[in-house]
């Protein structure tokens, strides 16, 4: 198979898509033989590896992102944390906080992460799913239940939800990409979503 020439326009396109540096984009495109989608996957995996290394670092800085929707009918506040005030003040970090707030307004998650879902809620969901598949063979019931639980997490947990901007990427992956790009650990601490007429 002939090797495709990696030109500057292709590198720029990948950079615009991923936010990665020029050299990383060129290396990923070379590895993927000019295939933008494959190169994006390579960069995401590398970013995830870098982000995993940073995951243990404390996040005591950050900001409150906000978004008001539908002429003041829905409002969201979300606390997004990072390691330094310097990163918190960057346009990229502020855009991330706003994007997450907009997503919360649209997707209405109930929890930030899977660990936040109360045990009684999880048990109730599992019991419902087991009842739905009780006639299936015993060895497949738990697999089906776990599959349904993953779908449940995608509906109610912010980090598991597909992004409204790009449904191929979850909010968790969006945060990982930001970690790789900004070079600091980033976490979502909490959020609140108000809708006119709704009671808590």
C-alpha cells in the first residue's frame, strides 16, 4: 500500500478536530497513513494515557460554569475543577465549563458519575431488569442486566452521557481530552439544574 503524503492542510485539519499539537498530529497521521478518523483515535488513546497519569492529582482550583436556556426557563450551574488558577482562567477551560453546563441543560443528568448513584437506586433498577428477563437462561440474565445497567448509566450519569455536541464522545471522554490538551487534571465536582415550574 502506498504511503500517503502528510501535508500541512491535513495536519491542520486534525489539529482543529482534536486540539493536539502539530507534531503529535503529524505523527498520528503518519501512523494512520493519512486516515483522519484513525489518527483521531490514536490521539484520543494517547490523550487518555496522559490523562490517566494526571488523574490522581488534586484539583483545588476551577470555576463555576453557567448556562441559561429557553429564555430563562432552564438554568445550570456546574463546578469544574482543575489544578491551577492559571488553567482555570484559560479560554479553553472556560469553554469546557460552559459546554458541560449546556449539556446538563439539554440532557438532564441526575448524577456526575456512577459512584454517585445511591445503592438502593441501583438495586431497584437491577430488580426491574431481572424481572424483565426472568424467562431467559440463568447464565445470560446477568449479562443482559449489566448491559441494561450500562444504558441506565448513560441516561442518568453526566460522565457516561454522549455529548450533545458530538454523540460519538461521552462527557467523560470530553474531560479526558481537555486534560490531555491543558496538561492538568480536571474533574466535575457537582452541578445543579433548575427548570421553571419544577420542584426539587
